[in-house]
């Protein structure tokens, strides 16, 4: 479930389009970026944060629709708000980071929705399953830095996350993933 969060955030920022090889490469600013998740439980919301991920981002501030974003998240980098839950979240019954070490996010579209708002389309791959997501995103850039924020909900069961044993009935099926991605030109 947390794995979903990391991919979502990165994907919202950019889209694949023709001519992406000509588009400038941008780097993630880790200290100003985050991929987080939250899910409901009988004792309230549980939250987590992915601490290790990389991105291949190509972006033209004058043509955001041509952006390309590919994010790879290390599944075992998820840290839950309760340290005792971290091992369970990255373990075999959930993200299964031993067998599926990475979560992937690929932006497939970025359509203007007025001002700095966009509708982002992305494919998220976890545990060998790929699902499409559509979500609102905000993109602000000044030519030197760009900041994308967005979020979406995923059905953890669609990825085979936490579907066996008592956990399936104890945690919510919808996992909210929020991403804040700060970038700067590579050159």
C-alpha cells in the first residue's frame, strides 16, 4: 500500500510525449520532495513515507505536456509512523519487497486544467501488476525550479497487497498516496 504512494507522486509531474529526447533533464531535490501514503485502520489513519527513490525527469517549462517522468521507488524504504508496522508493510503479505524490490511510476499524460492545475495520467507497477491512475496535480515552475504536488487513491487489493489473513479485514482497501516533487535543471 505504501509502495503505491511513492510512484504516484513522481508520476503526476510529467508526461511522455513526442520529442522527449530533446527535452531538458531535471533532477529531483530530495530534501524538498516526498512520497507518502496513508490508510485507515481500526485505530485510525496509519501513515508512511518512502525514503529512497530515483527519477528520470525530462521537462520543458514552456511545454509541460511534453514532460517525461519515470520514478523508481525502493519498496523496502517505506517507513511507517509506528516502527513496529514497518516490517509488516514491506514484508511478504504486503509490499513483498524481497520478491518485488521496486515500485514504478510512469507518467503517460499531462493535460492542462487551468492555471497551474493539470490532470495527470500514469501507470503504477507494484508486485508485477500495473494499474492506470488519473489524478489532479499542480505544477509551479519559474524556469529554475519546478514543484509538482498531487495525490490519488489506490485499491491495495488490485496489487495483491494485504489480501490474505486477518489484515485484509482490518485495514482499508483504499490507500491514499501524496507526492510533492521538487526538481531543478540538471545543467
